[in-house]
């Protein structure tokens, strides 16, 4: 009798646990679908180079890619060249001016290297609020207007596994 | 008389130089259009992470991306997770086994970081011949079968401005 009661209790508990697990999964799925901002495609991968002409020649003449003209962006402290590769771009960056934000990277990586990845979002304000609430540090209080004339924000590399991630509203 | 002859000579020389320059530009354009292999889209950006579960949670739960299951690839010495972002992917890599090719990267970059970019090509054999002829060093004599079951080859970072570039036939 006691054993039967125990079996019934365990059985009820298992059923409850399964229901609860199902409910929690539903809640997580609902949470995801109710997200008020969405991640889009990778907009670009930014590489810093010590020699913009040489890097441009590599991607254009050696690899046969389609590259843009050099674009000096004094307000961002960089000169850029874009390499079009399908839906995504490589952004070649070289320091411009005395307070370039990529100079210290080049000082540490004399040959150049991979600097950041930029992922598109559909609503940067909502993304920033949500990420702050999830303890992801942002590198600026407000979104700034980036190299493409669109609002951007950078996430702290220490909160993104050592990778500098830029979000761009697109 | 002497001055006139000199002017004519200079004029002829200028015309010849212009013709020659035009001819050389045509040759360069012809060379590009006659390339027997073509660069395609960026297939993925590979990030090495010290904690695959944590990184997966970042891209899935915090950023709301679509991520794959973990895939152990003992023959490549890595466990991978792919994050689908439009036409391109982020490939999260974590060392697997004792001779993982990404272990030394992780030793140097304890928090993780950007490891390589992978660009598609339509003919890897022709690309390899052409790049060798242009003095770009390849990290293997032959193309190898990569994580997606397709032939891949890595280019020497010293010949690509400090960036490890993988080419994948797709």
C-alpha cells in the first residue's frame, strides 16, 4: 500500500517535472520570439593594415576581388577601403591623424590583423537597452554615426570572448 | 633645327609612352578578366573561445542568433558551433584533443579572439597554382578536406597582412 502510494507520488512528480520543463521551454521560446530587436547579417569584418596600398593590391590584383577607392574619414581617424565579397565586406583600415582609434592595435600588431566584426541589428536602441540589462558592457553611452552613416555601437571584447563586436542598425 | 628635332623626338617618346601605358593597362585588364578562378563570398569568420558553452550562450541567448549543436571534429582537433548570420557564419572553435591547431592561439589569447576568415573560391586547384605563381605562400602542399567536407587551403598570414585566410572550394 505504502509502496503503491510512493509509486503514484513519484509518477505525479515526473509528470509535473515534464510539464514544468515543457512550460519553461515554451517560456524561453516565447521570450526569444518576443525579442524587440533582431540580429541580422554580418555587415563587415574589419582588418587593420600597416600598408593600405599593399593590402588593396592583395585583395584586388592577387585575389581578384572588387575593391572601393580609399575613403579618408578624419572624424573616425581611419582611411578605409572596402572589399565586396557577396553579402558581406572586408573593411581595410589604416590609421589617419594623430588620435586614430586603430593606432594602438597596429602598435601591438605590426603586420596588421583582424580588428572587429560588425553585425547588423534592426533596432539599435532596443538592442542597447536589452544588452545592458544582460550585463554586456557597451563602449559608448549612445550609438554613434559610423563609417556608413548609420548608428553603431561597440560591445566590450571582455564580454564577447575576446572579440570586438560592432552592432550597426541597418 | 636641332631644337625642332629634339621637340619631335620628345613628342614621339611621349606618344610611345602613352601607347605603352594604354597597352599595359589593357594587358592588366585582360589578365584580370582571364583569371581562371574567382573569389566568392565570405563563408565564415572563425573565433577561438576558451569556453564553448559560454560563447554559444552569448550568440544564442544574449544576441538571439541561430546556433548549431556542438560538433566534435577529432580529425581537425576542434569542436565547432556555427552561428548563422545571413549568408555568412561565425564559426566558434574550441580545442579538441592534445594536438589541436588552435591550442597555441588560445595560449596566446587567453580570452579568445578572431582566428581566421574563410573566403569561397570556385576552383581551389587553379587558385593555388595562381597564388603560388604570385608568391603567396600556402600552408599545405595540397588542399585538405575541411570541416564542411570541402577542399580548403590556408594562406600564410605574413603574405596577407597578418591575417590567416582560408580558401574553400564551394
